[in-house]
C-alpha cells in the first residue's frame, strides 16, 4: 500500500507533463554557462523561438541538414527563428561541448 501511495502521485505527474500543451506564443531559451534552459521545449508550428546569451557567448547551431541556423550570440545578445514545420529540431552551441537543447514543433 505504501508503494502505491508513492506511485500514484508519480503517475499523475508524468500524465500532467505528457499532456502539457505546446507553447502558442514566443518562447525564450536562455544560454547561461554551458547550458540552454529549457533543455527541451514543445511549441506549436509558427511560434518564434529566441535564444538569448544571458551569460557567456554562444552559438545557435543546427545539426547539418536538420534545419538551417548557425549564429553567434555574444553575451547579452539574442537571435530568433520561427519554426513553421512540425518536427524535432536539435540545437547545439559550437563553443561549449554538450550544450544542446531540443525543440519539438507540433502542427
Ligand atoms: Cu555555449
């Protein structure tokens, strides 16, 4: 019974995240240190995403062929892209190894 009491809130939490609606309005991804926040975000097609270099300088780089973007953003600057097609888009920073994030774009 104790195990069930622990399990039920966990299932409820997973369900809430799975059903979280995709963002309908502009999203900001913050680059700080060697991390993007949020690391994964879901948006609807047509939503503008802005990457902002909060601390440190970064690049917003697309994996080859996945989509087209490679922009340097010195500290304090930003760049944007509007995703019009559904799909999963991975982004990395060419300066900081492992600094990656993912956008899920829904129709
Ligand atoms: Cu970086």
